[in-house]
C-alpha cells in the first residue's frame, strides 16, 4: 500500500492554464473519503470543468518525473522542492476501461500551490494507460 | 487549411515570431522544433483533447459511483499484482 500524501486544500494556480482549458488558471482539489484515492480537479470559475486525478505513485511507484528549466520557472521551484504529481484520469463509459495520463502529469509545487501540466517528452509513458 | 510540403531541415513561419522547423522525418513520425516567444503556449493537441475528454467523461458518467468503484477495484488489483516497494 502506498502511503497517502495529503492533498492541498486551497486554490491551485495554473499560470499557463490547463491544455484544452487555457483560460482557466484557478482550480481546487475536491476530495471525498468514499472516492479515495481519486480526487477531482475542479475549476473555480467554470464548474463544468472537473477532472478526476490520481496520485501518479498509485500507478507507478518508480515514476520518473523530470522538470525542465521552463517548468521550474513556471512553478517557481528552487532546488528539489516538495512536489505533488497527479495523473489525469479518463473514467471511461463502462465499455472503455478507465485510463490515466502518465505522459503529462500535473505537478504541484506544494510550497506555493502553483501547478503545471508537464509533458514528459523524454519518456515513453502512455497518455492513456489502462488502469485494469 | 493550408497544405504545403517541407523537407527535413526546412522551416516555415507562423506570424512574425513563430518558426516551425522540420528536424527529422522518420517512417511514421516527424521531429519538429518550434521557436516561439515564451508567452506563446505550445500544446500537443492530444493532451488538450484528453483533458477535455477526462472532464467530459466525469460529468457525463451517469453512474459516477460505479465508475469510481471500478477504478478503486482496478487499483487494488494492480497493487496486488505489482507489490509496491517501500520507499
């Protein structure tokens, strides 16, 4: 069992927005104990935009997250930092299995709650890993 | 849609300050370089599409509870099949 990392309870700031929702920069993580370890990344201004997320470590304990200079600049990250790494989950419609995007996780700098979806260009991680 | 051909090593401009370079052409893939100012976001379209799909599926999933239960079961099975190393 992977030890659960507490999720931030305040507003996460995405300075660049989220791809597909570039104009949305403020999100909160909604959690419900019945839904653990799933959480929902919900826009503060557009309530219809609500993405299920899972800690990447629940899917891959050896996940190799890499941040480049630009990522670190956006996240205001100096040194190692305290990071949270979340995979966006597509729940599927019953016929299709749920999948997780390990190619482009959401990285949150826990010291300032700034976040960015970071594409792992170096990797062969799947954008739609079947969770089954 | 504007359609034209480029060879490896060639480039084209979008507006005044975005240059797209064709670096390498493989069998099924092209390697592309983009030179653009920092404030211009460059996204792989499949990431945007996936994010939208994830948002839509969670809303439209008529049975969110069941979708979540299925996911929780899949995760438990996954962790049983691939014992987690303690870190």
